[in-house]
């Protein structure tokens, strides 16, 4: 069994107690809301340099009108339906399938990239991770530049560093890859970067061939479990789907250790966190098998 550890126990308690808040509302088309309160659907607007130009008649707007991009206050509307399922596919090891859902969102929402509250950044960052997981360094560089251009205050966006860590060649040692991911789980980085890095660190450790030394093998498993649990407990704002899949992976470890009650708690939370995705479907299957 994994050795007892106060931090690990706290992580387990946190993950078991974490339940997402949910709400229901009418679907709203994504709109750009200007500083004066008027809004226009993004489907009726084109970005031309630093101006937003109306391309189709909308309530209170006529084709040909243009407004400075700086006058756009925020984005309003429903999250694209394929965003969460796309992230779920990515984290379940299906980056190519994920990109089939994520790339259209990136294209459709690109006009909103520099406007607060946009959905483009989440889709673009998940796409960068998917390109890295697929070994496509060229696309990583391309989307990484777009992301950094959309977030100029940050300089080079931290997700670019995450992509580089995931793209380390197979010739790099497992230790080097683990260190590269571990270095991205620091307080000065955004929670989403830390969450992705911790998840992929857990995945790396869990996929390594077990060390012949039983003490080292036990520590490797303990580190993998801890890395997964850090996602929902230390970086919960990194994303509900990330939380859900990390809980699913952690539960798999706990089942092998005959810690059924803890595994059930994590799987129950996973189903709720990742509703509507492959993650929830898989977590529900695992949960049913434990009944």
C-alpha cells in the first residue's frame, strides 16, 4: 500500500468533498457586448485590423459600420457545445479526435480572442496541448504565437512552455520530462497551466515501467497519485474537465489498493465534474463496476 502522508490524505479529503456547482439557462448565441451596453452576434462581425466591422444586419447595426476593438467590453453567451467534450477527448488520450471538435471553435471564435470573457482562449490552449500530445511542434508554435498575441500583458503565454515540456523527445529521460512538467506547477503560473502540467506529470509517472526496486516503485505510484489529486485540490479553477479526469485516474490507483470508498467518492465527483464528456461516461462505468 502507499505510505501514509498528511499532504496526500488532505488531497484525498479535498477531492472527495469537491462537488461542482451547476445551473441551467437558455442557450444564448455568443455576442460581443460594447461599452455602451449594445451587443452584436459574432457571426455578424469581422475583425479588420483593430476594428470590428459589421458584416450582416443585426439589431441596431448596419453592414459596413465599424468600431474600435477597444470598445468591446466583454463576451456574452453560451460556451460552445463541443468545447468540454473536446477537452475530455484530449485528456482521455484522443488528441486527434479532440482537435476535430476544438479546431472549429478556434476558427469561429478567433474574432473574440482579445475580448474579455472569450471562449477562444480555452479552445486555443486545449488545441495547443492536443498538438503537443500529437507531436506536432509546428502547430504548437503557430497556435502558441496566436495565444501570446491575444494575451500581450503576459508576454509569451505560459501554455507555450507547457507545449514545449510535452514535446520533449522520446530520447529525453523520464526524469527530465517529469522535472519539466513539475516546474510548471508553481504559484506564479495560471491554475490551468498547473492543472494540465500536474495531470500530464501523473500520466507520465503512471505509464512508466515499474521500478524493480519495490520501495522505488511504491514511491513512483505514490507520486503519480499525488500528481493527479493535486489537479482538483490545488488547482480546481484550472477547469472542471481537468478535475474530473484527474479524479478518474486517481480512482484507478485507489481501486488497485483496495481503497474502494475513496475511489467511489472520486468517481462520483468525476461524473459530476465532467458531465457530457467521454470522461463522465468512463467514470460512470467504473463507478457501476464497484457497486
